[in-house]
C-alpha cells in the first residue's frame, strides 16, 4: 500500500455501481488523501482519455468493462467552515455520501438541500450532473467546487459561474478528462425558503399532518415519496431516473398539448422553452413495469430502469434504446439518458 492511495489490479466493479451489473477495471485506485492526486495521476496506469473517476456509482451504466483505470476518492470529511447566522459555508469532501450530507445539514439547522434527500451518490458527483429533484438543483447552493485540473497539474477553486451549471449539466460534464472534483463548498441559509409545489410534496405533508412545515419536514416528505416511487438500489439494481426530462420550444410544447392535453409541461431553462415529463411519455408508450429478462422498467416509476438480478449493462442499454425510439416515434421527442455510459455511446 502506498501512502495516500491503494491500487487493485483487475478490480471487480459490480459493487461499485448501483445497477449492480458486472464489469471490471484493469486498475482500481482508491485515494485517501487528495495530496496524493498528483502522484496518482502520474502513474503509468492512468491515461487522460480512458481513466474514469467514480463516486457512489449511482450515475453510471457499465455497458462494458472500464477501458482504463478507475479512480475512487475515499475522502469523507464534512465541516461548517463559516457561519454568519444567516448562511453557513459547508465544505464536504468528494467521497461524502450525498443523502447523509443532506440529513446532516438539516440537523445543523441549515436549509436548501431538503428537496434533494435520498438521492444516491456522493458530494463530489453532485456538481457534475447538477443533480436535481422536486424543483431544486444543487447548483443553486454550490459556491465553490475544488478540483484537480489535470490539464495544468494544479488544484483549482471554481466559483458557481465557472461551473456553468445548467439542467443536469456543468463544465465538469463537458470536460470529463480535465477536472477531478475533490470537494464542494455549499452556501446554505438558516431561514428556509421552502419549495412545496412540486410532485406531491404538499399532499405528502398533509398526509403527515403537517400544516406549517420545516425544512426537515420537507426532507422527510421527499424521503417518503422517493421510497414509495423509487426502488432501493440495495434491493433492486437501478440508477434512479434513467432519462432526462426533454426540453423543447414553447411552440413545440403547445402543439403537443393539443394532442395530449394531460402531458405534464414545466418551465424550461429559458423563457421560450419548456420541460416535458419523460416519465409520462414513457408510461404512455406502455413501458412501465415492462421486463426483458432481468432488464426492466420499474412498476412504480416509468423513468427508472431496473436490474432484476442478472441483467448486463448491455441489456439495460438495449432496453433504454427501445424505450427512447418508441417515445420519438409517438411524440417526435428525443429523450436521452442521465447516467454516464461506459463501454458504449448513446
């Protein structure tokens, strides 16, 4: 064992992806100290084009083996680094599991992340995908992302503007071989500005008997909704929502509503576009609960692809392609996967 990191040859990755599909990597490098990253990235096993950095493996589909080394950051420190009574700056290492971080922040009396409860993954992965749920995106609360810039061999601190957050998108997603996220700094308010008008949160709070909710109450409501709608990856392999909600022009959305008046349409990321419900369209095409061998679609939520036990990543990808083709054929709308595909392209 080398101080700061550990190497394993021909590493199995089944337990490192929430789909639970079999895959291997020629090398797995687990990093315990970010100070060792410069040495790690200089190893002959590491190449820019083929090295994959993983967190909790909740946003990956291995349709084949990893083509190169896999790096996993095992750093897991969380701290409030400043607090003016109105907002606190929270720093979380990349390896910190996401849901425990959300619950920890609520226990500290901090708000903002409650709608993102129970999302699998790690703090370091959260800015890459700009994870979002129930009307909230993590980029709204990220102030700084610390990363190792592999192109220049230096550590950098990127502010929110430099991160270029957009719907399920960021600069890190567009430059996967450049930035290796090592920590995230969040600015979290102590006074809540609750978002309740999305996907049944108010109704869930009502069922809980709560009329004047706190941020912790909203977090609990989100947990209950997600547990009811989304399978537990520890029980049934999945990566949460597999498809992004497509964004189309306002005119295209209005035209679709003429033929499909119950199609859910939401505000897009700009004034003249709209976000459509991928789940609604997939369910309308008859895929909810569908199964091709052990590759299937959750019976509880049409956005969730599941591994019933022995599915391969290639089988799950084949099913995803069939789903997307049927949505395009019926609605004329292209849908794309949220998870990063390894060993295949969309």
